[in-house]
């Protein structure tokens, strides 16, 4: 792979999970710079503001010096062009993820021919893990320790628990 390749790792991250961090960490080992992009998603009701999600992720990546976090509300293809990224990293849990992500990859490629989308399969222990599941467990007082980084666990509980 070329030196100094910038990759972006987009998502809603509401909240960031151990599955997300696995993908981010693996991407950080493959690219010179990784920018985690907290993206807006009008089809999701988020529990945390974009700024709060940036802050939560930032707390979790202090050991990854080549990873930064930003919020962006526009088209991902435009953001990639603005920062000079040539790769978009997406994690896949199941085939159902692939259909949507494949469509997005083709669209981003059409909008920005200089960017490639790379899919990383999730680790087996994270195949079932989603932010929605974490929020549901936390809202019912369940233990989310196995699903989210310890450094942000209480932040999530404080926000979600009824």
C-alpha cells in the first residue's frame, strides 16, 4: 500500500462499541492516517449529539496516534475529497450489512472516482453487536461491559438508563 494514504471510517457511532473500535484499530494498522467520521444519518434517532459522539470516540482512541475524529454532515464522497482520503473503511457484520454498504460504495465511487471502499469483516465475537443493542440493554439496566469500552461505559449508562 502507498505511503501516506488517508482512510476515513464513517458511521453514526451512537454510541461507539467494541465492534467499531476493532474496525478502527485494524484500519489504523493499515493506513498512515485514519479519520473517524461521525456522520449524520437522518433515518436514525441518535441518543448522543455529534459533538458528544466525537468526544466519546476520542476518549477511546488515545492509544491510536494516527487516528483522529471529526463530525461531518455532508456527502461522504465530498468529505473524502476535502481531506484527500482515498479509502473508505466499512465494517461488515452480516450479509444484510453488505447490500446497503455495497450500494453506498458504488454511489461514493460515482461521486468521487478517487475513493475506494474497503470492507473489513467483524471479529466473530462482535457479529451480533450493534449500537442499538447496547442502548436497549442499557435502557433496561443491563450490563454493557462486554460491548463498550470501559472508559465510556458510565457516560452511556448515564445517558440511556431510564
